[in-house]
């Protein structure tokens, strides 16, 4: 029988850990990391979805950000800023991906337009209109809208996450909101089809 701390092979061929201490040469899980992921992952995924427009890319974005935060976790906890750091990584990664994104035609699995029926279809229509409007925004404006209005970050937190000034956040937000107000389909959803 292996004594605690000596390590033993588990059923998957890897080394087991005892008491949070890694015995296979890899670092152990930082204190509080798992709790943070469990508590904040759904919020981070929603922000990732609003940035990227699809769940698989949102999951990749969150995973990339969490992987980058892992080695810096003790410092982030001391600074009391883990979520801000993770969101900053998400925005910067999204902006990098967006710069490299191929903007040609992309095949989708969208079904043809269906006649709206009940609240479920209205919600789907609203979601699609929102995604289409967000997709037409420049990447930095989209990031500001997601962080400020969907992730409920302050202007200062948004500026820190994006690496820009509060004034730049305000300018991006103003331009983005003006474009969203004029977006076809979105304006009708917000006003219930009533025009003034």
C-alpha cells in the first residue's frame, strides 16, 4: 500500500495527488480556482457567447482565458481581481481572433424563417436579432457592449479589461448604441413594433 505523499498510479495511468500536492511534477490546483470556475463560468460563457456569437467559440474563449489565469492565480487572488483579469484575457483573445477571422461566406445550419408562434419563437427571434446586430459592430464596440451592458461591468472595469481609457469606453459605447438603435429588427423588438 502506498503511504500518503509517496504517490501511486491511478487507474488511468496517471499519478494521484495527496492533500493537493502534486506528485507527478505538475503544479497542484491553485486554492480557490475551482470555486471561481464553478461560480463564474456561466457568466463568463454568456459573455463569451455575446462576443463570439456561438457556444463552441465561447467555450474556447473561456477555456483560453482560464488557462492563462491558472499560473497567475495566487497573484490574482491577492489583488482581488481574478474576474477582471479573466475578462480582460477574453476580450483581448476575442479581438485577436476577430482580426484573423476569415470574413468570407460561412455555411450555417440555420433553418428557414418560421412563422412566429408564442413566446419561445419570439425569444429566438430576439436572440437572433441581437446576435446579428452585435455581429455588425466593430470588434471593440462589441466588446464594450458585452462588458458594460451584459456583464454589468463599470466603465472603469471595462476600460481595464480592454486596456484603454474610460473615455474610449464611453466613445465606443456611444457609437455602438447608436448603431444598435438603428439595427434592422432590433429596434422593432425594443419598441414592440411601435414607432414614434
